C-alpha cells in the first residue's frame, strides 16, 4: 500500500513524498526510523495498481504452501522464533505474491498477532482449515507437528487431483481432435465436393444425399447452433453458481453411471482424510464436523454431514447418524464405529480414506481405458461414413458417364 506523507526532518525542514508499507502504522514507524516526524499521512490509490493486478493473475500453488509449511516446521524445531523463521523463508521465496504474504504475516507477528490470525488474513494462500488447524496447534503446543500434518494433507490432495487430471488428459485431446476434424470436414472439404456433385446432375446415393443435407444445414444454421450451445452453457454455468443450482448439479453428478461413483468415493475419501487430520490435532468432534462441512466441495455431502453433526451434538455419536444415510458407504460407517469403540478414530478414518482413494483411482483408470477405444471407434465411424459417401458418389458419377 502506498502513502503520501508530509513530515518534518531533524533539521526542521518540511518535506513531502511517498512511502510503501503494509499499514498506516507501519508507514509511520518506517518514516520514524528515517528521522521524519509525520505531520499528515494519506493512502494513495493508483489508477492501475500493479500489485493488485499481479495478485489477480498470479496464484500461490499448493506445492508452495506445502514447502513453506515443512520449512517453517523445521526452523521452529531448530529453536528459531516465528518472526525470524518467516523472514528467512521470505528471502528464499520466488513467488512474489507468497513473498509479500509471508512479509505481512511476519509484520503481524511482530505486532503481537498470533500466527493463526495472521494466516487468516490471507485466504488466497491459507485455507480456513489450515489456519484453524494452526490455531489448534498453537493452543496445544504442537505447532511444528500440525504444520507437517497440514503439509502432508495438502500433498495427498494434490496427488489425488493430479492422478485424475492426468487420466483425463488423453480422452480430452481425442475429443478435441474429433471436434476439429468434424469442423474442418463440414466447413471446408464437403462444400467443395457438394458443389461438384450438383454440377453433374446425377442421382446420388442415399448416404451422399444425407451427408450433403447435413453439410447444407450446418452451413446455414451452424453459427446459430454454436451460439445456442454457448448461451446454454453460460446459463448452466451461472445457475450452478447459485446455492440451489450447485446442490442440483452435485446431486446430478453423484447419480451418473460411472463418474458418479468416482466422485462419490473421492468426496468420502476427502471427508475421512479431513476428519482424521483434525481429530489427530485434538479438535473436538463437533468442531471437526463443522470444518469438514465447510471444506466439502459437494453440497449434498455437506447437507448430509450437517445432519450428522446435529445428531452428534444430541448425543447419538458419529457412526449411528452416518449409518442412517445411504451416502455414507457401509465400510465407512463400520470403521467409524470401530474407531469410536477403540478410541482410535483418526487412524480408522485414514484407513477408510486410503481404501476409497485407491478404489476411486482404479475406477478412474478403468473409465479412461474404456473411453479411449470408444472414442477411437466413433471417430473411425465418422470418418468412414464421410469417405464412403464421397466414394460412392464418385462411382455413381463414373457410372453415369459409362452409361
């Protein structure tokens, strides 16, 4: 943030200028270190704020938060105080946004703010679960342990997302190539042949007439079709951003034949992993449920977890409310019951999360393995239909010349 100041120097001269600082207090303190006695200080708003523009287009990667957490834990274990540790990490951070964030957190720490509260002021870098877990670690004197656990938790989430993304890359490329091939054929190749066929005035085969009809229709109404599809896509996109639309979309995705099971397992795995981490940190179950609900990506899952939380507060435990709802699979409810009875709930939830993530990964691979040959067959049939229609038309023209 930039401030315009008016101040007196040590030799009583009045000077004006600009200074960059995190807050008004920090700017005053910075000018005081330089021997200035501040008369007035005003924040300056730029027409184009370079820092805000950079923050909008530069993001902090989860891998950077993982590395930051592990390094901070290591420095704290070595006996370095938090503010000094943050200064050291700021010096070696290449990401400008994260660098600035660490500097502001260090400034807050020196101002008497706790680490969790300082983190909470930077939601783009640190999620609510992250800084609440840090708060629990501060209260329990296990800050280094919590930092490492959060790093491991984020790392596992990154691994799961990366696995799904890598698995879907090839099918996406195949679909994209198929769409491009169809557009090129309909837009450039087929109209040229259609004009040539019409000049001969020959009765063309049915397959060729169908292809020509499709080409004519696409050339006349294709633009409107594309516009209609884009409008519908934007309408659906904005609808699912509303609470009701998001709930409908999440419920629909869970009911899909193959993808629904994969999403279901992924959501349950994330839920179990989050609960295990928060229980291990030492948070009470009602708060664990509240944070798990807040961090859930699926509205249907969030609704079910909210109902479980309400029954948990009424004293019904955790496994019994879960068993009443079909969304929570039998393996999960049984293992939660075992964990409650043995007092080892965090480890049993971790085991369930491992099982669900493994099954989700296998089903994703199977679905991708099925998509590849199906897309190949569809593209082959499409290209074969076009080639056959064109060749059969040529034979018809050739036959009319012989006759």
